[in-house]
C-alpha cells in the first residue's frame, strides 16, 4: 500500500484570490480525502445589526461580498420591504433586475478569467477580464461605483437610469456578446482546454441533490432549478429557459455559465424594451416589525436572507445563507479520487466566494 | 541594479469583501495593466517584493499575514489596499476584526477607498516602488558602515 501524506492547500495559494484552507490526504498522486477549514475571512457582520440601524445595514449587506454585492443588497432590502409592506414602483423593479443581470454577467466573466488562470491560459484570463471591464464601465456610468455601488435602498433605487443610457448599454452589450462568443470558442472547443476540463470533477444529479448544491453547480449536474423562476422582481414578465447540462463535469459547469452570460444579455434586452416609466422609489415610514425570508438567485446559486425586527430602529437578527456554503460539501465529494494537479481546477469550478460563505 | 525596475507583487486577502481583491486583479489586466511597471503578480512570498493586503486583520488570519510577511526577502514594502486594510473600515466594529493591517505588520503605503479604485492602487504601488529603492539603498549603506566598523576593529 502506498504511504499516505497530507498536503495543505491554502490559505495563501497562487490560484486562490481568497483564502480557504483544505487538507488534502494523498496516496501517491491521488487525493483520498479533502478536509476543508474556513474562517479566514470571518468578520461577524451579522452582529452589526446591533450597531447600525436598518437603513445603514444596506451598506453592510452590500459588503458581504464585492462580486455579488448588488444581489446581497437587494436580498436584504427586499426582506425589509416585505416586512414593512412597501410597494416598490415597477420601474425600480425593472432597474434592479437590469443591474442584477449585469452583476451576473460581470461575475461569470470574472469566474471564466479565474478558470483560465487556473488551467494556465494566461492570455484567455486577460481577454475575459478585458471584456468584463466593459460591464464595469456601465456600472460606473449609471451608478457611480465600479464594484460596490450602493444603488439599492429601502423602497426603491437611489437614482434613475435614463432610457437613452440603457439603450446605449444594450448596443454595447451586442459588442460584448460577440466578444464573449470568441472567448467561448476557446473555452469550449480548444483541445488543450478540453483535456483539463472534460471528465474532471464529475458530480451526478443524485449526488448534487443529496449534497444540497445550488446554482450552476446543480444545473450542470442535470437538475433544472433556478430561483429566478419564482418570479421575484420582474422575472415573471421575461421569457427565459433554465440552462442546464446532464454531464456534471467541469466542462459542463463552464458550458452552463457561458450559456447564462448570453441568457443575461437577452434578459437585459427584454427588460429594456419593456421598461415602464414613473417613480423609482416609494416613501418609507416607521420601523420594520416582523420577520421575513427572501430567496434570490445569485450568480453562484440560491441565497437566502432572513430578517427579524421588532418595530425598533435596529433590527433584531439578520441571517444570510450563501450559495458557496451549500456547494462546499460537493467540493469535498468531487475532490475524492482526483489527481493532485486537478485540485485547483475543481476548487475554482464551484466558483467559490469565501467572503460570502464566512461573512 | 535598481530593484524598482521589476518588483514582483503578492496579494493576500486578509478579510476583505472581495471588492478590493478583484480590483487588485483588475489592475493587472489589460485596461489598467500594472505589468507595464515590470510588475508580475506572483503567488510565492519568497519571490515577492511588494505585499498588497486587502481587508482588515481578524483573529484567525493574523498569523498568516505575519508568516507571509516574514517569508518575503528584504527589502520589502507593504501596501494596505482599501479602507478595511487601512483601519478596519465598515467592519471596524465587528467582534472578529482586530483592526487594519498595521496592527500586525508595518505598513508603508495606505490606499483608501471602498472598493479601492485601480487608479488609486497604481498610484499607491508606484509610491511603494520608490520606497523599495530607498530601503535597498539604506540597507547597502548600513552594510558598508558595518564593514567599515569591523575593519577598524581589526
């Protein structure tokens, strides 16, 4: 029998933008077991509800994670709006949906770049991040911020985005779509890339379901579940299909996320063509009293926000369940039996967002 | 040979929300292109001259930050990127945040911002590069003084 050895992976590792520590138990080059330990980015921001009032907490919620910042802000604000029974104007809902999909675009492009970096395709990494800058320019022009833009507030959005600007964005998205198309060919058809992705990190539909996966990780294993189909914001008015694959390997996860990039562009087009006029915010009176749980589809999967308040300025409890937390059990599962050299690829293909997970 | 011609950069996420991390990475990609200063984003502390820390330091990663800093060869500079790395920022009041980067290691350049903008980061790093040369010069002078002193003793 080969001797067993333990190789630490992280917290500081060239492939990881964020720290996670995994102890890899190896037998020769094969990983037998992977034991994750987290807590390097734990800040304890849920307890800040005792020090920041319910309006200020929006800023804290947005800083749960800088990549899916818009979604976190929206999830919290939506829970408060339900507790206070605030009717958000239709235009604000559409603007939020457009910004949400732009966030998804930027997050998926970022992930594609990190994946390219993980399998050593430096120029592809640079190219996808160059494309992503186009989306960040749109954020900057419309909201003022590049990654954290605080446009959500309880009752609506902080500023209106003019129709002409949105039409210009749609034109720019056409260019971005064709550029992503070129990059997508490199990801899906390049033979060297395929050898790094095909058959690596296989997860069957049953395993994905049992381990409680969510988001593209679940859909790539053949389960068609997308929280956007619940019809929050204005997703009910939009025509879109759930993108899924039945293969369940790293290649399928790349395929699903690439498909979602094109889908998001399509959703933005539909939303801009249907955009209603009118107010962008509703008045807020009094303090929240009650509890509510919101479910939304973040770029990485389903996220839940629980808020409990008792009619005072400070809410009592905020709890966030983030998608990466749900995907970590699946990560330890797919790492078992893989080659040591494939570990970085697999850690990246779950699209880990550690600062969401640990808050 | 001046070290500032090609300083290598190491980035570590202490407890940032990712906003600053992706801006540090964005600074290395074509639009901002920090590589034009000869900078390469390395993953190995032993190859690095500039340490960029994002996010405040918490109880668990304080030792990691100290270790990475001690593994880097002299001369080295530390850049605290983002307001959280400068003094804790919005998370200052959290129970698990000890404070800014300077609570555990000496910081040379503070770059505020939430999230830090790539332009500001490039400005901060170019200041850090100038400091690298100064530190190296000081180390050489210090070493030559000591040799001189030892010669006198003989």
